[in-house]
């Protein structure tokens, strides 16, 4: 019982960390703390420029990448993200210790999740240090999905599986794959967006979307495949015992679609990018869980 509570708490904390990371990216706060583990040489971040080291813009000029104007809001957004990351790592560590008593089937995937979290922490630092090197953001996201997969697997390894028709389970897998592809495309759009912002500046927000390249068109068009695939799955499992999953996944697809429209046509409202990403990862986590909890008839 203790393991299940902490494993569930681990999943929730990971999703909270993903949301916090999305807020960091969408607000451009990745450079809020140019050093690690301290922030401007302090364990508690500064709140005004007077608390910064003398000539801080020279000391941290390489890591700040030209963003030398101190912004306490961005600094604290990044710092809170780090605190949530540290807390998440601690919770997953406790979960891994508790999993030891549950046997190999539970311990090994939990340990894999912990190792991926540690790897992602290192990679997350590199995301900032490399100043958005192409591919690094995508790898960062794939590791997060890996953590979700292993923790969901650990939670469901000792539960009985529901028997469903092979065709229905196949469509669960197809829907999972479609969402995974869309998330990868989304990270590519995010990387492209970062370069557009760098080129046009923060003040040209109304022009960002218009200057995105082909990957944005592919990502936007692919959303219709997401909707179609989930509608087929929704119809396939209409007489099954998976009704909570059936209706829940469509709600998540609807929210994801709506936030995508908000970003495209309303100049990326604050929080829309973070919610859009979070919903997609909750959806893929639910698909993974349902796939593990079922077996072919």
C-alpha cells in the first residue's frame, strides 16, 4: 500500500514538474538562474538587482547568452522549477526503496524510472547550457515519457488484466503511437519557436506563429489524425468496461485541440503551451496504462 501511494505521488509530481518546465519554456525563464545548483551564487535567489554579484553580467555573460537584464520573476520561475525537480527526485527515490519489497517485476521498472529522472536532470541542464541545441529538447521529452511508462508499468504489474478483442487493443496501441508522434512533432515546433523568438524578439509575439517553418504545418495537420484515430477507438470500445478511459481520452483530446487553437490564433496566451503539453502527456500516460492493464482475447 505504501508503494502504491508513493508511486502515484511520483507520477503526480512528474506531471507537476512537466507543467513547471512548460511554464519555464513558455515564459523564457530558462536563463533565470545561470548557474547550478546555486542561482547567481546564492542558495536563495535574489529578488532585486542590488543582491546580485558585482559585475554579474560579465561573470555570467556566457551562460546568460546576452540576456543580461535581471528579471526576478523569471529567476524565481526557474528556481521553483528546480525545487519541484529536486522534490520529484526524492519522492521517486523513496518509491524505489519501497519497490524493493514488492519483487523484481515492480522494483526494476521503478529503478529504471529513477535512473531516467537522473538522466533527464543532467539533460535538462544541458538544454539550457547548449542554448537549445536541435534535438536536445526532443530527447528531454522522450526521457520524460520513459519515466511515465516505467512508473505506470510498476503500478500495474501486479494487477489482473482485462481481456478485450485484439482489434480494440490494437487501436489503443495505434492511438498511443499517434500521440507519441504528435508530441515529438510538438517538440520540433517548440525548438523552431525558440529560434523565431530569438530572431524576432519578445516584442513581436503576434508574428511568431507566422514565421514557423514546415514542421508547424505538419504538426497542425497531424492533429486531425489524432482526432480521427481516437474517434475510431472511442467507437470500438463503446461496449467494453473501459468507459472511464473511453470518455476521458476524448475530453483530453478536446482540451489539447482547444489549446492548440488558442496558441495558433490568439498569440500564445500565457499558460496555453504548458497546458497543451501536459494534457498530451496525461493522454499518453492513460494510453500506456490501459495497454498494460489489458490483454488480447
